[in-house]
């Protein structure tokens, strides 16, 4: 009786885990693909368009993850905080977007896939309009798919 109860407990616990007799591991475990749309941000120092070491690492990591993928389109939008004038912020935003685009192109991404934009301070609004490091960034949207 005790063996029967133990066998019933094992069968119940295995069934609760989603185990299906007769299926192989390949049918149960799907490999995640990196070749899918992704979004990441690259941050900058105040008033700077030069890529930091952390920014270069983020770009390098994403470029490595998407090796072997079809890069269909890359939108790069530069942003700025409200310090400085409107024209200066728009200029800085564009310089940031160009810096990120150049780094991704150097990493082997197809240049024709890029769409560069600059939103200046207007695209990075926060309540109260505070000057925040989180607003000094470039947003990168990647449309990637398996080849």
C-alpha cells in the first residue's frame, strides 16, 4: 500500500510539472532567439555627445547579441535635458544620435538600415522639467529578425 501511495505521489508531482511521456527534450525546450525587435538606451554625460565606456559596452553587447540576424531597420533618436537653449539641445541630440549610429556601423551593422532623429529636450520630458541624467540619452529601436 505504501509503494502504491508513493507511486501516486510521484506521478502527480511529475504531471504537475508539465511532463508528457513520449516527448523528447527538443520538443519541450525552445531556444530563445535574439533575432527579434529590441530597444536599448545609451546614456551621456551632461552637455556631451562622446560615448562613455558604459555606452560602448551597451552598444557592443547589443551588436554581439544580434550577430547573424537580419537588421531591417534601426531608429536612433537623440535626446537632451532642458539645460541650454532649444537649438543647442537639438544640436546635441543629433550629435548623440550620430555617435551611436557610427559606433553601431563600426560594429558591422548595415548603414542603410539607420534612421537618425533628434528630439532635443522636448522628447525627454519629465514632470517639473527637472534636469536629470536619465534624460541625456539616445534611444535605439532595432527591428531584427532571423535570416
